[in-house]
């Protein structure tokens, strides 16, 4: 199993995050936000393969590229079409769905489900291409739970934050890896065989397996041979006030996260401006990374109000607090080149 990510878009422009999780049984692609032009370098087939779209919020710099995504997938029937976001996502996405002339829709099919995530509940509506997305078929609500979605190889946790409007922070968690300890296998005097795959992949504890004519309990073999290690995790944090209360709410959620991808909107000298617009400074972001003991901090969503030299100074400030901080490599904003 492996998890990888790409930050889409350039420095000072709209950004998004594309995460891919390969469980060995399936590949799942998750898109977080969809700013203008963010999908321009993503192959068409890969856009069509995106399984879930998660919005932090619906300001135009996070949803401006939705048309490119929707053009590739509007009539997709090979997999579910699923979108998540804060309250008002259902209403706003219905307007986006209907922002075209649909005159052949009765001959087409495509079902979309959109969910509004609030601190108390997750409310979902279904839209049909055959109806030109005119009606929102409300499918009820479920109580809020931190784990918003679970797939074959990963799950997505969500926390509601404050950007003078609700915004969502996400953590993608790869499922635990289950491996066979070959040294234990040898110690038991057992030879490898097809039974190992059955033991590793099955979640059933009952049953027996015959190895070289001898019956063995599948449950006992798992207990003796299977070693579970936690999967990797990637956090996506952008556009919210990072005050002390927010720090406390997020620290436990992010604890031990391998990669924390977080906005780098303001230098710390502009703290009052950051507070005014409910954003963060890179110093605050680095402080959160240090408290949560994440493995790496990647800054993105940089403000175009600053020039390159200021972006580099913001990186220096962050590294003084959390040394394992950087910008996306393809942005070529590394201090070693300065």
C-alpha cells in the first residue's frame, strides 16, 4: 500500500491537492479543492479517475476550476460521483451543475451526490443529469463523525474551522499495513504458499488451512504471523483562523501526521492582517506543526501580495520553529537556490 500527493497550481496562484492511495487492490484518487487552472496539467483520464472531491470552502479561488473537473465527469457512470464541503455546498454546486445549456440531458445518465458537512450533521442531496440537475433529492442527514469517508485503502477525517464562514480541514489516513513476519514463519517451520495471501487479506478469524497435510487455525496463524503498522497520513489545512483555540482543536487530530500541507498566506509581521481575514501566518502554521509532531510541513496557497524574496523570508521564519518545512519542490522556492 502506498500514498502519494501532488500540489496543483503555481506559487501565488490558485492551488489544490491531489492524493492517490494504492491499496494493492484498488487505486483511489482524492481531490481537495479545485482552483482555477489547477487541473490543467493533470491528464484527462486521471481527472476522470478522481473518486472524491472535497472542498475546504466555496470561495472562488477554491472552486474556480470546477468546470474543468465537471466537463470530464458530468456523465460518468463507471464510479460514484461524490462531492463534500461545508454548509451551502449543496446549494452552490447545484448552481454550478445548472450553469450550462442542457438540451440532450433526457438521453444521458449520471448521478451526483453532494454533502454539506457541519459540526452537528452531514446532509446529502442527490442530483440527476437526466433531470438537468433541476431537483435536489434530499437523502437525509447523518450525525457528524470525525471520519467522514472510508474507502478501500484510506479514510478521510474532517474538522470544521472558522474563516468567517465554515471551512473544513481534512486528514487522509492510509489504512494499517498488514504484513507477514517471515522470521516468525520460519520459526514455526512453515513453508510459504497460497494460504498466506488468504490469511493476510481475509478479515475472517474462523476456519482452518491445511499446510503440508497439517491443519492450522487461521485465527492462530494471524495472531502469530501478522504484523500491523500504521499507514501514512496527509493533512490538508487552508483558509481559517489559527488562534490558540484552533491550535488545541487540531493538535490531537494531526498528531504524528506524516505530511501537513498548510496555507502560507501571511508573513508574521502581518499578523493583524491575517487575523482580520481569518488566515494564518507561516509562523503560526509552523507552531502547529511542531505541537502536533508532524513529519513534514509543506506550505502552499501563498499570497500574491508578496514577492519571491518575501516568500523565502517566510520560509526562513517557519524553519526557525519547525525545520522540516518547505514549499512544493516544483515551485523552485528552496532557500538553497537563493
